[in-house]
C-alpha cells in the first residue's frame, strides 16, 4: 500500500465507524420503543380482559391524521398548546368566581334590613304603614283589590333592588288557591324548625346562653306548636360557627346538609321554617302591641333565585318558588287580618336560601338585635297562632 493511500483509508474507516454508531443508536431507540409499545400493548390487553371498566375509562378516541400532525406541532411549539389549554380553564374559573360571589351574597343579604323592609344602605326607602292597634287593619284585603298587581305589590311586598318579579308570579288567585294545609290524618311530625344562623341574639341575651338566642326562641315556638297539636321537631344544630369562629359563608349549605337527612327520616314533615333574627340600625325597634304585651314584629322572606345581573340562577334551582310565595302570602294576610301591624311586608330577595327543601318552606325574620328576649317570646305566641290558622283551619 502506498503511503499516499493511508489518509484515504483512515477517512473511510472513520466513516464506516460513524455509520455503525448511527445505526446502533437508531436501532437501540427502535428497540426501546418496541419494548415500550409491547408493554403498553400487553397492559392494554390485560386491562381489557381483567379490568374492562378501567380500560373503558382510559381508552380515548383514536387520533385523526390532522390531530396527529397537530400533536407533533405542539411538541415543537409547546407554548401554543399551553395557551390553547389555558383559555377554557380561565373561563371555568370565572364561572366559579361568579358562583362564589353569588353564594356569598346569599349568605349575607338577608341581614341588615330596616323597619321598612329595606336593606340598610339602600337609597330608595319604602314608606312603611304605621303600626295599627290590634283588630283595625287599614289595608283593604278584598280579592278585587288583591288582584291588582300594583296594589298587591305596594301594600304587601318589598322587592330587593337586586331582583324583580311580575304579575305572572304574583297572581293572587293562584297563590291563594294553593293548599297550604297539613295532612292531620297521618301520625308523625309535621313541622321542622331550624336556624341557618344560630348565633343571632337580642339586646338582653345572655352570652353563651342559647336559650336567650334565636335558638331559644325557636324552642319556644316548637313548644307552642306541639301544644296546639301540630307535632314539631326543633333542630338546634350550629351551622355558622367554623373552627370556633362565626362564619356564615356556607351556613345555608351546612344547614341543608343536616336538614335533608332529617326530612328523609321524617317523611311526614310538610313545613320547614328557617327562623332568623333580623339585623337593623341600632335606633330601630321592631315592636307592636298584641293582647297588651310588647311584641316583636316579624317579616316573611322569599328567595326568587333570580337577580337582575345574572337572570334566573340555574344552580340555585327551586322548584317550589310559587308554593313558597303562596305560603308567605297566606301567612301575611292571616297575620294582617288577625294581628294588624304584626307582620312587616314580605321581603323578596334574589337568592334561594333553603326554601327549596319543601313546598311549604318559610324563612322568617323575627324581630331584630334591638328587641328583647321577652318581645321575641311574645311574638312566637302570635306566630304559632297564625301558622295554626293557615295550615290547619
């Protein structure tokens, strides 16, 4: 071999070695992929044979050619995939934030209502009729008058500025025609009283003594109804204390989680009353006189699951809105007929609260933080009589 041929031979050898190296690397990669695919295939068939449910959940549609190309492009441009996947997630988060805001508003907006039924801070006051001596109502409650939507709305309702209602819902013939009587032919409890906000107290409540809080007031109402032959259960559960702190953000949801099993266990219950105490300005005193006794005034409270901003709130669905409206109107008219001035106007708000539990569900704001415990107990005597009139007589 000539000495001049040596460089060419060296280059050829190096080229051959490089080719062998490339072939080895490619082959090793192919073998690795083949092993991986073999394991995947084996696992797939094993799942299909022994765990078909799992295989069904894991199996997705086969990618089309366009999807395969798109996926390969994403592997080269990962930012594109990140942006595309991020957009729907942010939309979901916006929806969740909206829901959270609505639920927070529901948790708080039935408090701080003045003597006229307006939320404290609202700029448009509604003129409240003066308290009338017992037995002398100044309001014409003839069916002809009540059929006038504007008359009915003006004299018996306060509509929160966040919601709205029309004559199709406040159809007095429909609302008064709905049967709110309980079935007394069957044995068992008929009424359940509970408190989404159990920590509400009064001007002379004793700290730490539940008997002087809204829970104690509910206990007295329970006793009165049982004495009238209306079997009543009182739920004294606490739903607005979380980790030892007052927290009403999920009080309605917490209450529902406890109340529903009670209703399931007692299918004879037809009436559910969420009994609250209102919150008003400190210079407001919700009191009237009944049978010579100072008596806290009450307010029936409805949720329409509808706001002006969001329209009908689907995830706060209440199939019993019309029944709820019928129940509160019948209670309002019975109150005004027998105890004029005892009941304030019915308050219509935008959310659901726990009025979807039963057709005959009531949320009652009894008195306020400026009332005494004695005034509250006197109010329960009147309320028990009115409720008995509506559901039994």
